[in-house]
């Protein structure tokens, strides 16, 4: 068995792994990466990037649906689903090759094979053993398996993004981000959508009032959302699938063309033989310290979707990867700060968030000023015929600092970055309110949100 030696060995070729390569290669370290699938990982190949192509189509359908408000007479649109999927594949097709060129430019050796630990500083990669002073686990995540009879009949978002046939009806088991984002595209394209959520509320990590706005909009466009549901089985019935579930003690069933696993994702680490690497773990979770190092093997680091706790988002994975790379170069000095990192759920309209929710602020005992704005009748909302426009901003009374912001519609996925920037750099609510914004614009309404 061939053997190699590196300063840094990165397991996984997604955003987190690429983030590690920047500081380590700038420091002149010898770096290698292992990736057996497409470079780029989930986000550009099977996640956020191709999904946004579908979301953009959903936006277009929404705008056409509102054309009558502007006194524009249009016929009912018809989406060519197969052509949309082809467009999506065409747009992302060159990403892996482009990233391979990036690795070559950075001087990173690439091994296209599977990997598993054979020691605390050694990994088996295909037919060779690679030893490294530092090993980074950045293998991403995979759909969470569901222990339901008939679960093998379900598809995941991977298949949705490759399915050239638009189904007449779709049921999502799980009311997370994937279900809501893809559900909104399906519904606006004419597919009947059902979402079954086991918990009492959709998106429990987000602000409850903001999520309620999205639930209302989902209902408006015909999505059937049911919470506090326990799914018991999925089975075939002719050419369709029957999903049986219980709610309020009553058994029900829904028949659909597709059933999609929308129950979230778990760390993709089961194949790594973490025990052989002396990496403490449990229930697909790697135990790490504040510097993203393994608590049991300081030669091992973790970043990206393999971490439990932080949101599984592409920019966060890159951010964590750079922190890991910098700590490898400089020693364990840097820790991630997630407080000012904005995120969005790309429904139509989008839900965007940064910082603390109202419930979290109350749990911390903070004295706050909370401004809730239902912007339905604001001039800018009516000008663009928005169906939802809502915001909640949480400000610390003592310091006038932004603690959290939560928005639905009103270009929320863009404006949330302004609140994140203010939070990151200590711009006060008063300063944000008093800034002179271009007018008329959605961002000029920030002063009224405060």
C-alpha cells in the first residue's frame, strides 16, 4: 500500500474544505484534499445553487400572477418543467471542473476516492495510506434517514433537482427549509403540495411570528401544511404513493405522485471510521472544542455541515473552513462567531433572519425594544403588489445595538445583510435609522422598521 505525507489532509471537497485551503496554502503548507463525488459538495451541485434556479422560476410565476395589479393583461403561464431542469443542470455543469482548476492553482493535491481513518494521524484513501499533521473532516451532510415503513419509496431533494417530469402532487415528510422552498416552487407551477411536520411549528429555530407569516403565504398559494403529525408508513397504490399519518389521534392518508424526505440533514461521517482516528463522536455528531478541533484528538478538525449546532449553510461552511485553516497555521486562537451571520429561507417571498429571536432575547433576560411592522399597506409594498411584507427588529435598550432582525418579503433576503452588517460592526439602531437611503427603495423603509 502506497503512503504519502502532508501537513494538512482535508476530507471533503465542499465549501468548508475549500475554505481551509486558503490560509494553509498561503502559509506554504503541503495540502491534499479527498473527494469521491463532485467537487463543490452539496451546495453548488445538489443544493442551494441549483435550487435557486428553480426558485427564480417561482419568482417569475409569482410576478406574472400579480401582473393584473399593474393593469397588465397576461394569459395563464405554463412552466416547461423539463426545460427548467435542463437549464438548472446547464448552469451548474461546469462548477466541478472550475473548482478542480482552483485547487490546481492553489497547489492542492486532489485524491478522488473514499477515505477512512486508520490511525489518529492516518487515513486510508483508496489503495494508499496518507499521514498528516492535521486532518480536517469536511465531508458535509446527507438527508436524514426516516425510520418509517416504506421510506425507501421516498425521494430526496437530489432527485427533485433531477426530475424532468413535473408531478401533479407532492408530499413532503418534514416541514424544514427544503420542504418550504421546493414546495413554493411546485405550488406556483401548479403542483398540489402537502407538508407534514412532526413538531407543533414549522422551522422551530426561527422566529415564531416570522414563520407564521410564511405559513399564511403557503396556505394562500394552496400548500396544505399540517403540524404535530406522526407519519406511520408510505406504500404504493397503483402508480402513486399513499402516506398514512396521525394527527390529533386520528389516522389519515394522502395520495401523491411523489413523497419527498424533507426531514433535514445529518453529518456525512458514518463511513470515516472515526473510532480508528480516536475522534469522539455520538449520533453522527463530532465533539469539537471552541476552536473546531476534536476534543479527543487535537490533530483532527471539523467544519461545515458535519458540525452540530450551527446552521448548515454554504457561507457558514466557508467561514468555518477559513477559521480551521487559520488555526492550523497560527495555533488554536480563533473561534467562530455566528451572532451576526444572516440567512434566508428562499420561499416566495423569502424569510430572512439574523441574530436573536424574540424568544431567545427573553430567555437571556435582555431588556429590549421590539418593533413589529406589518407592511401590507406601506406605499412601497402596494407599489410592487407584494402579497406579504413584514418585519420584526429587536434592539437592546441600553446599548441601542441590533440584537436580531426577522423579515418576510420586502426584499428580505437582501435587506437582512444590512442588519447583519450593522450587528457585526456595532452600528446602532439610531445610526441605521438615520442613514440617508436611496429613495424610493425597500431599503429606505429600514428607518420605519426601527
